[in-house]
């Protein structure tokens, strides 16, 4: 079981590194994703706040 978990983690790390090398994210795209992420969490917070206000 220990060897399986080690292999799984190693494979995930190698796959992530290969994915980053194959398709690097440009700074402009990274900034756009960060803005979208902030907007998403803000809207989720507003929805949760509204739901809590109902009770």
C-alpha cells in the first residue's frame, strides 16, 4: 500500500509538471483567472449572506 501511494503521488507531481511545461499560463491569463476567482468568491459570499439573513 505504501508503494502504491508513493507511486500515485509521484505520478501526480510528474503529470502536473508536464502540464505546466506543455501549456504555460501567460501573465495576462493568470490575472484574468485571479479576477474571475475573486468575483466568484464575492458572489458566493453574498449568496451565503442572503441565505443566512433569511433565518
